C-alpha cells in the first residue's frame, strides 16, 4: 500500500534534514534571469536555483508554486508551471500547487483533475468555504495526493470571517478544524499562518487532543538576514507546535519572496541562484 501524504512528508523532511518549503512565486520585475520572453526568464530562474541546490546538495523539503503568478502572465506560463513541477519532482522534491480551489462537487472534481492530473502536483491548497462539496473531490481523488485546507490564514482580512464567534464562543476557524478532524484520511493538511504563535500552539493542541495531528503548511516565515516574511521566525513557530503537543515532524514552513529574491538584500541580481540557496541554507540551519 502506498504511503499517505503525511508519511511522505515525514520521510522527506527526515531525508533532507529540514522542513523548508520554497515558494515559487515569480514576480517579473524581480526576475534577473536571462530569456527572450518572460516565460523563458521564469523557467531559467527556477532551473538555475534547482541546479544550485543539486550542486551544493542543499534542498528544500517541498516547493510550492502559486498558480496565480503564472496565470497572470500568459497561457504559455502555465506550460512553464507544468514543466517546472515535473522537473522538480525528478529531483524527488514534492510539489504543492497553491491554487486555493473550492467549488460545488462537479467543479471541484474538475479542479482536482487539473491540479493532480494535468499539472501533476503532489498536493493542492483548497478553500473549505463550500464544505464537503469543495474538499471531498480532492481528498477522494484517485491520485491520493495531499490536500491543504485553508484553516487560519495570516492576511489582514482573515478576521472578517475566520474570527466570527460560533458555538462556545470559539472562532469560526475552529469550526473548520472540527470538519478537518472528521475528514482526516492521512492526506489532509491545513494552512496555518506563522504570525500568531499563541494561536499556532492552540490550533496544534486542538488537533492533538482529538487524536488527529495533521500537517501544517505555514506561510509567513522570516529568514535570518533577509528582509521580508510576515514576522514569524521558524524556531518560535516550531516551538509553539511542540508546546501544543505536536509530535510528528511533517509541518512545512514556507518562504517565497525571502528565498526567491534574496539577492535584493545585497543588490547582487547576477547571483540570484546562489543567494537563494544561501538563504535556504540559513533558514534550514536556524531550525536545526
């Protein structure tokens, strides 16, 4: 029987020795890689970073391209996204497609096919707003890939809905958490922002007490020596998870701009690949 996504993550993190997730979100004005077209520059940029990872034997646990950054450029950029997913997977790097899909059942099934079959992702981010109809087609897809449900996000507007009081004066995101406990099949994870450490601890405890510790995809992690991130340092985030009773090493900490555009800290665009991997190594070392 094939391993579930939670076990795959645990084994991968143990193999590379870090839980870093490299966000692959291209911003054209910050892409110094050469190319005759924007699409060629983006592809060259991420191929050069991967080549540097291979050369130095420094790898992220997973990578996470956000489809919006490719969709907004061109149809051809979506082909680049598909190509990059396959190329990174050839180096045994699992790919989370950050698409935040979610719709009624038939539409969600189509979105799941797009993410798992057309793009070939190992996991997809999903919005739970429409309930079982949204999440079920991803969890039950024949690919048996990972499904990260938006639980507690770190954006300013999160309070508009996620903080609304529900039963027992809990916030609404805990109602989503109750459903995640119900749906958990070993392939289910949750997106939990890194900016509120007390909440991180409490959310971890929520799942642990119910016997369903699930992997978190944690955006907003800052990198030592690199401007950016949303303020959550990796060591404090992982400590909060441990304080909440978390035992399994399958949580991944995402940095996008801080890694992609680490060259901005020293204004050396020609060294974009090496400086990205330098920052990746510093983040990994800070956790160790």
